């Protein structure tokens, strides 16, 4: 089963503040990554993968899966309003 960035982060017991400090980004950025609203740039993905002890491929898949799931939910909600 594919895990989200948030699940990977929490498995290693990192808070959003921990990650933000380590990567020198805002906590808001981490929130958006957790929610699947956005994903980090490649240089941050490389740093995150090392920090979370996962491959960059696994991390990118986690972000892409969350983004796709959110897009599908948005489309379903929009379609439901059309009915």
C-alpha cells in the first residue's frame, strides 16, 4: 500500500516543525505537503528522502498519489454539485 508523505513523516516521528527546520522551509509548506496541496521541489525531495530514509522514487510516488487522490475528490465534489 502506498503511504502519504504525512504517514512517512509520522512513522519517523518527525513533527512538521522538525521537518521545516531541517529543510529551512515554512511550517505552512509542510502543511501543504501533508495535505497533498503541493509537493516540494526536487532538491527538497532529495533531502526529505534522506531524512525519512526512503528512496526519492518512493517519496515522489507518495506525493503524486496524494495529489491525484485530492484531484479525484475535487472532481467528484464538483460533479456532485452539477447534479
